[in-house]
C-alpha cells in the first residue's frame, strides 16, 4: 500500500498565523503538525509516501523530510495549485499510486490510541474496497457522518446532515483499493467547485464495498483547523508526553520500532537534534533499544 499526506489548503481559519507558513508546519507542542499524520502511515506499515501541498509550501516540506531515506521511507512530492478537494489527491497522485492500494491521511488530523498500529495494519491487510474510520462526536452535524450495520459495513454516509443517523464522524484517514484512482478521475466538481471525498466514498457504498472501523473510547482523534483546536491538541500532547514519558508521533522512534532503521541510525538522528529535549529522547530510545536487542 502507498500513502498520501494531503497538506495543502490556505489555512484561512488560522489566519494570520498561516499567512506565511503552511498550517501543517505549525507546531503541535514539540513537533510540526505534519509529523502526526505521517506517523499514522508509518504505523500502518507504509513506506512509500507522497506529500501534496501548495507551490509555496512544498519546498519547506521537502526541506523537512528530504527523500525520507533517513526514516527508512521513500518520499515524493506533488503540487496542488488550488484547493480543489480531497479527492483530487488521487488524480494528482495517480502515477505514484500505480497499481497499488492507497491510504490518504489529512495533514491536520491527529490520531492516538493504544493498539492503533495493530488496528491499522489489520485494516490494511483486510482491505476490500474502502475502509473509513469513524469516531463518536457530540456534534455530528458538523462532519461527514457514517452509519454501519452490525458487521461494520457502511450503509449510509451524509455530509453535515441536519438530522444525523449516527454520531460517528468520518475522520481524515481513508483506505482504498486501486479503483479509487479511476473513481476520482470520473468525478465532477461539486457546487463548491471541488472533487469531494464523500462522492468517492458514495461510489464504494453503492457497490457494497465500503466499511467503517470505529475508533472507540480508548482513542483520540483531533482536528487542528481552528485556533482553539490547535491549542487543545498541543495541550493534549503535552499532558500525555509529560505524564507517560513517551513522545507521540516521534518519527525516528517509529522508524526504529518498525524496523525501518537501525538503533545506530536512530541515535545519529537524535544526536543531530541534541540541543532539544526531542533529540535527547530519540537518543535515549536508540540506546535502550540497542541494549535490549537480542545478543546484547
């Protein structure tokens, strides 16, 4: 499976702080926002990643991640000149996706939960058509809302319904088989001039090939699209990291534990950031991993 991080848009709800820098490069406590969605793809076992952003912001992402090889990834980059909808990611990334299945994660979404990696990897392995991830919210009328049967099959999906059929919001993480490329290419722009991800999901729903996995009470899903939600996300990460002594979405640690890089490589990455607490953490993780490795 390939992975796409969609980090475009103009971030107008966060003006003036996004007038000079991409929203996805803003800090969420101790790391750039984009680290969080990229970590989701890595935890799912995905190593081929396409990052899509605006012409002005793309060089900054390229500067941040390079070709991804230091994390054991293969990263590519594509421009989205205008915010023409989430589904355009599959049109822009068609050559990158090739004949593979693909995961799309939005660059401003944060996921956290015990066992999340196993859930993701199982969802990738069992993918047949489309898999969405639902999260119970208090105000579902603000979101795309999915309704499932007792076996997790999607039976309806509505965008910001006045009378929601469930309280399960569709999060910014989507898994699709290769058919999604042709579906996206066949879409017509909506009334707001965009290729809508809801229309993609509706095609899979009509074919009876859509499922929704619920992220239950042990999970957190955060959207960082407003000043308030951005601050709340940073506070959430701060509390968890300070209480538990671990770092959420530490890409170097994930790469190490997933077997993408060695302990030695991880340590060197941490040493390059040694003046920060983040860098010290990476070095400590690498040392601990090396000490507990078989043969030591």
